[in-house]
């Protein structure tokens, strides 16, 4: 059962209003993300990346504009969206196996088949023998792999990744980038990554959207060249084209930050 996933952000703007002031976080964002595509949103801090994620996930209603998932408003769609966040948010009192199946339990989808799928995914991540361990017994990188399994096992149509590697050491981060990239490609998942790491955005994505500082508007869209998209993130980082694109985006980001 493979449903087509297409995400369309149409003229999205959002203004936070307090008694003192109105602050526009994002303004007039238009993006289309096709099925199986990996898109990164990059920008200076305070450019509204988190606001954008909250709107896409349906947690926040934009001041104006629409989020359409497969042609339907995300709020009415009942679409299942998966998350991978900076913290792994595993429940410390549950075993790893209980943690990865908690979403299935809540959704009433815990069957012998889905349990087996969860175990298979855990094995693929090299964590099969940790299924009866508790989160405190695992390293940060392992816990993020568990968070990835927990997200995949519910078979979401869209995945939102909110700086999921930023708390990890560099070595672990690079390994995990490869693992997440391979897994999402294999499963043909549609994914959106929010990050402030240029290298990560280039290495992981098909397209990089650069936002300007407050309010976040689309400053520029960079398609990632075909020869990089074919490589695993770690290998992409070694490619001369990667270095060229990095320099271009770096200069643009510098200019945006200079305007603040």
C-alpha cells in the first residue's frame, strides 16, 4: 500500500501577536516537496525554521496560507507524520522494544506483524540485542537510532527531522547521517530536514531551501547536483562539487547574517 506523498506549502505567513508587539516569523513561503524527495531548510537562527515545522505538522495554524499534503489541508488530512527531533524523547521507564512500539500501541496497530517489523528494523540498525535494555544503558547515537526506528515503524507518509544530529559528536553524527539517508531512500520516504548545518543540508538532500533572517522568507533554492545525490552523505562530503556548493551557500548565508 504505497500512497503518494506530496507536500505543498502555499503562501505561508505567520505572525505572533502579543500585547506589546507583532512579530512576523515567516513570510510568503512557497515550496513543493515531491514523493521520495528529501528537502532541507537552512537559515540563520531566528529565521522561523521551528515555526515552519510546527505549521507543517499541524500544531500551529498559520496566519495565512495553506499546508497541503496530497492535495488536502494537513489539519483535515489525518495524515500520519513522523518526527525525529534533537532530543530522542525515549521513555526512560520503557525498554527499547517498548519504546519503538509505543506509537503502534497508541494507534491501535500493535499486531504480531508490526512487532516483527519493529524487531527487524531494530536488527537493521544493529540494535537487536539491545531490545530489553533501557534508554539509560544506550549511548546518544544509539538512542537516536532507536528514535529513527520508532518513527519508521508507524510508516508515516511524511517525516520531519528537526536537527536530529546536532547533539551528537561529529563521528556519530556522520555515521547516523549515512544510516538515516540509506534507510529513507530504501523506504522511499518523503522527508524534510530543518538544520543550521550547511554541510548536512547538502549531503542529505535533493534540494536546499535557504531562508532569510526575520521574517523568514525564501532567499534562494539550491538544487543539489545529481552526482552528489547519488552518493551517501559521507562520500558526498568528499566530492569537489560539494565543496563548491558549500562555498556558494556559505557566502549567501554570510550576507543574510550581515543584514541583521
